[in-house]
C-alpha cells in the first residue's frame, strides 16, 4: 500500500507509550496497534485529529505517501505476444 503510517516514529519522538496515547485519544489499544503497525485500511478524520492533538504534530507527520516500485516487465517476445 502506498500510504505508510509513521505513528510509531512520532510516538518515539514524543516519548509516549501506546497505553498513554490510547488514554489521551480514547481509542482501544487494539485499534491503535492496528494503526501503528500499518494494518489499518482507513482512519477517521476525528481520530487523526485526536492523535495529532495528543502528539502535537501534523497529519503529514503520521501519514506518508510512497510510490509503489515499478515492476520491470520482461521484453515482449513472439510467444508472449500471442498470449495477450
């Protein structure tokens, strides 16, 4: 996925534990853990706002867009072209 979650980096910079952040933003440890490990598929703006407020940071400090590495395709041959 091209969106990378850097929540663990910001938590380390602010020297805050997952337990403490969980209490500050009123989210369960499991939901914060899913977000922290990058397994989340979405985040509500209200959640992002609460996290940014607790960590005194910007959304861009937590979320980062990274381009997917482009796959190098093998050159087309007569055999591979017939399979298209």
